């Protein structure tokens, strides 16, 4: 069985680590990310994410979300492989992992479908902070 990391773009772990480092220094790792992917999470969504984070592989989640946010959300007019802000994070991850023939993340079915990609950057930031616990 192959791990998700084996299917990532070769620079993905390093790029994700650099973004985590920027975040730890109080800098924004998503300066170039379109604003429609940077909406705030509600308190209820934060609570739902905490439940999901306790039952998943946070390292793999952070890597995959980071890859999606950096590589699949730009220039929506010119790509058939672009993900849209109104899509659910869960279904987007399922589709993304399926295309890469990567096993699904544990507990992904506990991620509420109403948390959408427009909150992707804040979801990723929250996951990174949750990993530090």
C-alpha cells in the first residue's frame, strides 16, 4: 500500500513545511491565494473540524489541502482541474485523492460537507495549529 505522500507533487512536503514556518512567524502563507478561498470559519465549523482532526491523519490532511490550495485554485478560467470555492472540502478531497489513486484519509466521512473550499485557507491554518498540540 502506498502512502498519500508518495502521490504528492515532489516539492509538496517542503512547500507545505515552508508555509507552516511562515504561519508560525505570523506571516501569511497564502498571499497569492484568491480571496474567495480565504473566508472565516464559524464557531460551529471550528468545533466540527476539531472532531475531524482528532480522527484523521493530520499530516496527510495538511499536505493534501496545501496542494489543493496552491495548485488547484488559481486561474479558474483556464483549467479543467480547478476546484471551486463552493465545493465541500470533504468531496473535494475525496475527488482529489481518487484522481491521484491515493487512499482516502481516515475519518474523512466525519468532515461535514457544509464546510466548503471558500474556507480552505482557514481550515488548513487550523489543522496546522491543531497538529502542534
